């Protein structure tokens, strides 16, 4: 259910062009911390596009690994670090 919600959420937000590396860059959904989705997230976006962009799922162990991401799911495993994560992402279009 959460995996489908993340995919559907992307459809209701207007993403500014500077949110992407270039015109061909994929739409990235990131998961920070312990991944609760397994393969469900890939299954929810497989074959889907948004404004001509394919979807890519990336998993991060640390907020410092995040380069280009439009939606970030912060896992429960990172709950104690939410303030630090938010501060590190200031200025990013996430």
C-alpha cells in the first residue's frame, strides 16, 4: 500500500525542471534507512512513466549518499535522525 502511495504521490506534484539533472533524467524515489518495501516499490513503478520520465528506485544508508531524488521515504529506522536529515536536505527539491 505504501509503495503505491509513493508512486501516486508523484503524479499530484508539479516538479520544477531544476529538480532533475537534465531533460532525460529519471524520476527517483529514494528510500533512506531500512527498506520496508522489498520488491513492492519496484513493482509499483515498473513500466510507468511521469511526463516522459521513467522511475528509478534508489536506496540510501546515509543522507550524504543522496544526490538527485524527487521523493524520499525516510524509514522508521531513521526516526531518531529526522531533524538532521531535514537540515541536510535544505535547498534540495525533494
